[in-house]
């Protein structure tokens, strides 16, 4: 007979603390997701592609394609987010349910890693995980680079396990990070190379070989696809069309300055304050001096971070996502065990990052990353679908005018409406459109006189319907040609 555990054994302080941590982590990842997550043409095209995969039941290796159609990523992103998109009925916010889920899992992995390497920092790092800007941004925005922290932290957690099979899985998860964004190869290669050199010195090089083998196995689908589909979409295409080669020639001469600038950009990113970034920079410099003297093993984890920032410096511009690819290595370096004042500096750095994040968390949970928010998109597209279906309207088109949305063609609405089964005329067929839904935040007078060529055929027509989205500034006008 199984005896029930006494309540005082269940409701311990430790168990309650874990429960509270989990509840807050879930809250900060999922709260008001529909009202804040970003949804541009990148996300809308990805949503449409996932819907087609789900609807057609066809397996594909082709995933997200960048805006300029020069870089093709594998479909790993799609399959990681597809179950959540389906759960959310392929509404605009639904893929972000997936990044929120992986964001929760990432926070748990971080604590498992920190517990493994430096148990004294588990509590402050747990507090940081609740509100840290980089972890919230990557958890609340469905974009392929934002899944990298999950796969890389999973790889690092597995790396710390000594069994060869788990080291192989670590390499495979590093390979999945490469699937999600190609520039992860910089941080991984730096880490794997230093790890290999160290293992050779210790006569344990088989561990590193197993790690590389796992990574290379994850690369096999790329090779097979490119060999079967010459000249290839992945390796050969990316070598010719990538941001590094595009910017390397012009950026090489100013690399030292750009590198320093990007270190500052990273400091501001992780603390969300220019003033606190300066303090954090001083603390990191102190940690670096300490490590040079007494803790050089930590450079296994710092070197990939430096490599990631260096490669950013060859890009035409800085973006947060490029640093997120090396973020897990930064966390491990910061939490690496140190003694005496090295430990004090690490704890102080984590505290500064917590303080900085306190001032940014409210905005992340309440304000949309980009206008329109996905709730408005859902309400707008639902209304258009209902009108088209009920009135059986033909020759339908959409436009976005006189609003903060800078895409007059309404690409995001086209993708979502296609998912909802509404056939629109193309974005170059306004001249044969009979029913034009104009999405705007302005009164109809401003729409009538909008200088866009889209309105040319409708200035002598009439407005058949007007509809305002409750609790927003968004309005929908249905223009008829005659």
C-alpha cells in the first residue's frame, strides 16, 4: 500500500518557491501575447507557409525566406511552431504561443545549467529569468532567431553530461541552432574548436569528436537537399548571398570602432539603460581581469560571445537577434564559478541586469512591438471575411491607408485572409477591383483624399460600409467603385 506524503513534506519552502517561479515565468511569457507580439510580412508569410504544410499534409525542408529572397532557412522553425499555430487556429498571434512555450522551457534549462555549474547563483539568475529583456523578447515574438536560445541552452545542458550519447545530442542541438539561423555557426565553431583543443590536451578528444559528429549529422539534410536540387538552396546559395559577405568589404576598415560600438549596443540590450550599461561594462571588465588571472577556463564560454559580436561588426547593421545567437554562451560565462571578488562581481552584474529589466518589463507586457497588434489583425480580418461571405462580394481587394502601418498593400492581411479562405485580387489589380476594404486609423475624409494610386479608381465611388474595431483606433471602410 502506497502511503500518502505528509503535507509538510509537500508544501516546503523550496517546492513553493519553484511553483511561484513557474507561475511567474508562464505569466511573463504568455500574458497579453495577442496584444503585444510583432507581426510583419515575415511572420505572416511564415504563418501562411505553416498553414499550407498543415493543410496539404506535405513535408518540406524549405523554411523561412528572408525579405529579399536571398537566404533560405530550413523548415525546422515551422515544425517547432506548427503545433501552436494549429492550436491557435492559425490566427496571427498563434505562432507566438510556440515561442512563449519555448521561452518557459529556456528559463528552466538556464536554471538547470546554472545549478550544474554554480549553485550559488541559482536564486539571482532565477529572478533575472523572470523579467530579463532578452528572454522576454525572444519568448514573445515568433521569429526563427528567437528559438535559438532554447536549442542552444538544451545543447549546453547536454554538453555538461558526461555520457557520449548525450554529447552527441548536444552537437545535434547545436546543429538545430544552425538550422534556425546560420550565423550560430560562429559561436558554435568557436566553442567547439576551443573545446577540441582542450580535450586533446587532456587526452579526451573523443568527447569533442562526438560533439562534432552530432553537429554534422544535423547538417546531412542540407547536403542531401542541395545535391538533389542543384545548384542548391542552402549552402551554395548562402555562400553567395549573405550579410557578412555583403558588408565585409566596407566594414573591414572600420572594424575596431564598430566592434567597440557593438559591445556597447550589447550592454544596453542586456540592461536596457545607457547609464546602467556603463556600470555593467565596468563590472564585466573586472570579471575579465579576474578570469585572466585566476579563471581562464571560463574563456571557453566567453570566446563564442566575442566571436558573435565580432561577426556582427561585419554586418551592414546591428540587430539584437544577431547577439541572441550567442546569448547562452554569455550566460554560462557570467555564471561560471569564481571565488572571492570574482564571485562578488558576477553577482553584482546579475543584480544590475535585474534592476535594468524592472524598468522594461511593463512595456514588454503591455505595448505592441509593432502596430497593428495581432488582436486588431484578427478582428479586422474576421470582419472582412464575414462581409465577403455574407454579401457574396466579388473582385475584392484590401489596402492600408492613412495609418501608422507603412505597408499600403496590406501584405499581412492578405496572408491571413488567404488562410481564412478569402480570395483577393492581387496587389497590382486595384484597377479592376470592385470592392476595396481600406484599413485605416483616420476618419474617412482623410482616406478619400489619400494620394495613393490605390484610391484613384474609387474617388468617384461610395463607401458601402464603415466599421470601427472596439477599443482601438482601427477602422475599416468598404469602398465600391461605382
